[in-house]
C-alpha cells in the first residue's frame, strides 16, 4: 500500500502561503477557464497529502481550490480547480520547467512548489494509488480490474482543458482540472457503454473522486491509433479521398448512439420543448451578432433556419462535443470515440442532459468543413463528399438517416457555426472565413 495521509496540516495557514504563487501561475495555465478576468481570492475546499510533506521531499499535495473572479452570475459558485502540487526543499534541474515558485511564509516556508504531474515519481505514486482502491482523506480511488505495477509515466502536452498522463503506453489517466459536483460524462458514459458491450469506446479501468465530483479517469491507451483530424489532413495533403474512412466513422458514431440509447433513458421532446431549443439558438445568434458584426447580414436567414426546427425530436445521452479530433482509428482500420466530457465551458447539468443525436452529427459535419479549409486551395467538394459518406454510414448502422430530419440537422449545424464564428473572431481571426462560409451557405438554404 503506498504511503497515504489524511487532510493536511493547518489548511487555514496553507492557502494564504500558496496564494501569491497561485495568483501568478493559475491564469497562465491552458486549462484555466477564467482568462481575461482578474483573480480576487481563493477558497480551499480540500487539501490532502498524497505523499507526506515532511523532510526534503518530494511531497505531493492534492488541492481542490475555488478561484474567486468578478463577473460571475449571481448565485453560482466560484470555479473549483484540482491541483496536484509537488513540494521539495530543492528542485532538481530536470524539474525546473515545472516550478511554480518558492513559498515565503506559512507551514511550507522555504519549500519549492511545482507542477506535481511533471515529476515521474509523483505521477507514478498517483498510478499506484489507483492500483490500491480505497480512501485517502476525502479522496476515493476505484478500480474495475487488477492493474500491472510500476509503469513509467509521461505527461502529454497536447490537451487544453485537462491534463493527461500515459503510463507505459498501456493506460492514459485524464485529470479533470475544473471540477463540478456530479458524475463527469467522461466516466459515466464510457462505463455505461462498457456495460452495454460497445467496443467503440475504451472502458474505464480506474478512477478517483471527491464527494460527488469525478477527479480523474484511467482508460486503456490506444497507442497504435491516430486521431481522425490528423488522418483527414494527411488525406487532403496527399490528394486522397476520405470517404471510406468517413463512412466507417459514421457507422461507429451510430453504434455509440445505439448503445447509449440501450444503456440510458431516452424520450421524445414535446413540440414546445423543440421550440424552446430553437429559441435558445436564436438567442445565441443574437448575442453572437452583437459580438461579431459580420454576422448581421445573415441573421434573417439564420433565424429562419432555427424557426423551421419545430417538430418533436427524440433525445438521449450523446457525446456532446464530437469532431474528428475526438476519434481514433486503429491499425486495423476500426474507429474509436473518446473524450465524452462534452464542452467543458458549459455547466455539468447541461452536458449531462439528453439531446438529439443530430447534434453530434452536426459537430462532425462541421469538422469535415474545417479539415477541408486547411487545404490550399480550399477543397469544399472534398468536405461535401465526406459529409455525405459519414451520414450514409450512420444510416447503415442506425437504420435511420440523420438527413431525414433536415430542418433539425441544419439548425444544429447552424448553431455550431455561429459558435465557431465567435470563437474564431476572438482567438483566431485568420480562421474566421471557415465558419463564415458555412454561415453563408446555411442562411441561403431554404428550410
């Protein structure tokens, strides 16, 4: 059994001593959701020593910290972040890039604090703790199978909203940085799919949590796979079609949807509920047009698209943020679907709500457009063929074509394109023509 400890000493003194370092470090992290708003304070939800902080170290301190920022809607709690901090008297040169700072006062005065996930010893300790289910203070560790010992860890640098560790090319541990009470869909849905016998999604083998919040999930690492986004770009660069792959991906998506409908409740929206969905899309369009005036000439046509989506629709649990980057194709040609967390910026309750499956389909259709736009000259016909093949594959597996309800599919694709316009205008202005071309096409289409 690895060394464990309960809630750490003097938490009231600990947080004030860490606060000056966190004020500087947190806003610079890619997974910090509150960028652009000043940090006014911190509140400690929990502090746990996963490895004792006594002596020269290393120690491993697990924190759940609420970050106070202005502009939060009234009645909503401050964002809570999960931090895993290494603590040493002296930081070795190899860990210098992970340094957060040196504490000047309080119970850890004089110690160096750093990103613990970048320390192989501490990252290895976290894996060993998952191998030994049980409690450590407020943290609970679970495993569905026996895990092999002593797998070397490495931290991935590609993610933005979370952090991931790979252990020996066998498992990948996703650490959720911004946490909320309730089961995270990235644990809940893969567990349900595993129970339904769906092999399209890697089944969780271990996880840990605190209270009702999911903190991290360990799944098999598909090391021989490549993500769909990279495969699509390679096909474009080589002048190759991607329709065979797109059709197979459509079938895989439908299989996931069918398994979710088997494992979890489904229902049909009343006509009034569908109208409420359309009204919400209309409100998002209004806000987007105020933020990006380039949308204004298209607003009447886009509003007509939303108004046409008025029929009752079947709803169920879905992926919620599906695009080519959320898929992996193995060396055998089979597709897997990953990252069921949904859009991290949205409230957890909203991400867990049943929705029409065409929302996932619309997200993938937009992704084919994005891939095609990376090619020079823009290969719009390539995207159209991929979109058609994907829907054909989906229909083959689901027994129903997502294009059979064109008004609802068009509404969700339009809603996604409106979101993309705002995102690109704020973060990547050079990419703004990608969603704007979709806006032009969708607004000119008669619902």
